[in-house]
C-alpha cells in the first residue's frame, strides 16, 4: 500500500487547484498525488481543455473581479487576455504549476474507495492501493463520493425531475474564422428586414407567447466583440440556422442553437459554446460511459452547421471541429455534505460571513431551460460561499466534483467553474493543514486567508 498525504482524484480545474495549493503548502513534507483516468498525452484540465470550454466564466460582480487570487494566477499563467483560454496553453500552465508545486500525476488510473467508520482508509486500483491522509474527489460526477456511499441527487431529483438535467454541448471550434467575420455574418441577418420578419413570425408560431418574448428579447442587438471574445445578445443567428435546418427554435427541444459564448483562441480560430442537446439523464449517463465522445447525431449536426456557415462569403472555407469531449453541464449533486447551499440560502446571502472564503455573483444558469420546470429561475444574485458544501461526514474526504453541495435548482449556479476553482484552492490548503496537524479535515476551522498570487 502506497502512503500519500493528499490524493486528488480528477483533473477538472477545481481538482488541479486543490492539488497545486496542497503541494505548495506542504512543500515536500508529504506526497501530493493527482490521479486521473485519462492517458498521459490527454490535456490536463477537463472541461476547460478536453471539453473545449475556452470562454471562461466571469464573476458577475462589478468589474468582474476574479473570485480568488489563485484563479487570477491560473489565468495569467495560461496567457488569458480577458476571457479566451487556449486549451493547449491551459494544459501547459496547469502541468507547469503542478510540477512546480511538487505534485505527481498518475494517468490511466481509476480508483475505488474503501470506507471504515468515518474514514476512507484506502483507495484501490488495478495495480495496487493508496492510503491517503486526505482525499479530494474532483471527478466530474463525483465518482468516489458516490462509491463511498454519500447521498446524491441525479438530475433535478431535488425538485421532482430525476430524469431531467441541463443540456449538454459539443463546444466546437471554427477555423478559419475571426470574431469580426462572425459579427459580419450576424450583421447580414440583422440587416435583412424580410428575413428578420420571417424569423420573428416563426418564433411566435413555434413557441408560447412568454417563450417567444424571451427568445425575441434583444433580437435586433448585434453581438459585442471585446478583445478576445464576443457576447451574442440576439437569437437571430440561431433562428436563421434553425430555418435552414427546418427545425423549430424552442428551448428544451432536442437541438437548440442558443446565443453563443464565443472565444477567440487564435486570430482566425473561434470556440463556440451554444449548441445544446437536451438529453434525459439516462442518455447523459450513456454519453459519460462512452468517455463523453460526441454522438453521431452531434457530429451530423456540426456538419449541417458547417454547410450553413459556408453559404456566407465570410466563411466559405470554414471548418467546424468537434471537441475531444462533450461538455456535460450537470448530472450529479452530492447532497450529503456538512453545509449544503440551497436556493433559499443563496438568495439570503449564502454562508454566514464567518464561514465565507469568498463572494460570487452569477445567474441561476439553466442553459437551454429545464424541461418540466414551470417557474422562472431566481434572478442573478451575489452570495458568500465556503467549503462546508464540500466537506462531508467522512473526516478525511471532501468533494468538489459535479455540483457538490448545491442541491436542487441551486446546481445551476453551483456548477460554475470559477467558484469551484476557488473552493478547490482553499480545500487544498485545508487538506495540507489537516496533514500537518493530524486533525480531521471536516473539523478544521473553515476560514483562513488565502495567499495572494506571487
């Protein structure tokens, strides 16, 4: 059995943050190991790299301040100008920071936890076992937490919709195409009054009045290009594509081209997050079992999109590149944590000030809608967050995978990566303190100042 001080399972951004901070704090006084199922050649960084999510989330507080110093450091190391993260640069930055922190990476390895009493006593894999003083589960669906017997919700079971979850997306790349050229394509649509009238009529015909009003909001507002990214406000681009395809433009439909989040990862290469596939939870589980590979239906839709884009002079040579992995926004929420944050608590301001490690402002973001949920989601809110949503009844085990600790509709904000990265960074320091003091992780004080980046 191999002893380890801190073992992090999963290379999602929050897990990488936890491993780096634990390694920095321990400074070689205990081994820190990051274990992942992927091969050595696969990019490190999960959804940000293999999932192609190059348009990074932004804390919606005034000025978009980074939610913590470590998040700012990670973006700087990845050479992010404002929003856009080149996946290759992000992989390089994460590997470099892990190496500098003394963290070892074990590839092609899946773990199974064994629990005795209130501790994870060992983790087994095909070639042996680990005994870790602290275990942090950062896998996308919190695999270790599920196997350890912690209670969880699948989909939106917390509000009576266990077979419903958020839409998944193949976050595709477009090349050669610049932000300016994409804006020119949209402008061609917006400046065609007959086409815009037809698109409005189609939207009204295919949706309820309330749904149509939401889709037509900002319908004539052009996208805003800012440096390395663009925000799309109008549904005109998506409506024109749906017209080309002959399929309804409707939230919750099997396929939906939404207002995209567009990042320029090179001057003539764009990352586009906005093509939504609404799948029941059983199909999302099957997608995950197949290593999140784009399905034949998704690949066919991307070919249709390429054909449509090539009709425009600005994109006659454009190619649409599928991602290495499909972006799964949400499937599992671990609910058996010390201090879950539900919608009511978030709307009331979040955790008590004495337990807060930061503040975050974001929308309850159900991208594409929640089929079967009849009520509007709460408004954008600023809330305090802590690590109680990640600590568990197991004294040496924490979880930041999935939307851990954010039950029900709270998962729509709990899933956002920036907050998870900052929670992971804090957990890494807390894990190191548990190793150094011998105290149970779940009984340590939940707040102490995080260091600023060098």
